[in-house]
């Protein structure tokens, strides 16, 4: 088993702290969907559910 020092743990914790700070910055940004995306969502909501394939069917297709 590899020996881990307190110095290495400290470095890892500092790196994690920086990553969490970056994630917080990204999550705080105001994102807006483009008109193209909004239009696509609206169109897909108008389609009957029977036109869509199930998640299981999609997985089976990619396993084959």
C-alpha cells in the first residue's frame, strides 16, 4: 500500500478547494437557451410520446 503524507493530503485538499470554487463560479452564471434550442424543445413537446423510443431500446441499439 502506498504511503500518503500529510503534505500530499494538504495539496490534494487545496486542489479540490480550487475546483469547487471554479464550479461555484460556473453555476452562478446566468445561462440562457438560444432561440434555436427553445424552438427545438417546443417542437419536440408537440410530438406524440409514441414517436419516441425508450431508453432501453436506445441502449440495446448501441450494444448491438
